[in-house]
C-alpha cells in the first residue's frame, strides 16, 4: 500500500475484538511515534500503555468523574458554523452506528469513556508549557502512531473524552502535576462487522480550502 492510500485507509475504530494486540506490534507503533518531528528535537513525549486490570481501573475513574469534570468545560459552543456542522455530523453517524449495532445510543459516551472497550490503550504524556510546541509535537507523534497501527492491521481511536478527568487519572497513575495528558488512544483489532467502523466519512476537498498564491 502506498503512503497516500495508507493515510486514507486510517479511520477511527470504535468497536474492537477482545483479542489483545501483541506487545511487539504496539511497541512498533510507539517507535513510529518517536520518529515524528518535534520542536528542536526535544521529543517531549512519554507513553503509558494500559491493558487488563490497569485499564479497567482507569476506565472506572473516567466514568465516575466525567460528569463533574465536564461542568467547567464547554466544548460545544462558540464553534465556527461549518466546524459545528461537521461535529453534529459525526455525532449523528456514531448514534446511528450504535442503533445499527443494537445498543442504546445513550451508552455511546460511556463506551468512549471506557476507551471504546478496546483491549489496550495508550496515553500520550508531556510536560506542561504555556506555548503549544509540546502539544503540536505530540500531535505529530500520535498521527505516526495511528498510521503505523493501521499499517499493521490494528485499529485505533484518538480520544479526548479520556483526558477530561486528567487530574484524577494522573493522581491514580502517579504522574507529576507538571505533566499533562495530551490524548488517549484506544488500540486493538477492529471488529469488522460493526457499523461504527464502516460508516461513510467525508472530507472537504483540499482545493476548496486552499489559497494558492504565485
Ligand atoms: C483531538 C481529537 C480528539 C478526538 N476525540 C474523540 C473523542 O473524544 N471521541 C471520539 O469518539 N472520537 C474522537 N476523535 C476522533 C474523531 O472523531 C475522528 O478523527 C473524526 O471524526 C474523523 O474521523 P476519522 O478519524 O475516522 O477519519 C478525536 C480526534 C482528534 C484528532
């Protein structure tokens, strides 16, 4: 598969087989993450891989604290109109997928808080900084991770919901207050028969959002 095909074949996977991905495969994805560009090559990232009871405990923490932690956040208002519309589209697609897969759409949020019931999960962790350099570097590393996973037949979902309770998760995992969780990634083998993993996705064509000056 050429690189462009690989990039387009990556998609967010929200239902997984129970089968645990091999440790070597996950480590290969993390190695790919470390080859991302980073601000002055500081490589400002650390990874926490969770499986088994360690993952179950973190899932519980996220589920128990989410409602309270969300009270101080408002991720839905003030969005540019076209972004807000696309956000609604993805919510609708996931709710329809839940219905097709035969469970209550209201459980969708709970499910994402449990890393989509994936057998493995990875947190990307960095030191806090006022500028965005470490966040940007981690975003590059995360995309490398996702692409390497796709290339090896693994499914992933980049999740922000699992960092909403980061104070609680950090305390539990004994992560220093000077550090922050950038993202959580659900990892596992994709459930091939799930509507969550097969609904159509759209992209605005690049030529509609590009200004080309000569
Ligand atoms: C910063 C970021 C945060 C995300 N958080 C979530 C999330 O909390 N829950 C979820 O279901 N998907 C989440 N996603 C996945 C996006 O919904 C997904 O990437 C988008 O709909 C495009 O679909 P695709 O990944 O299949 O191409 C997140 C993606 C990014 C980049």
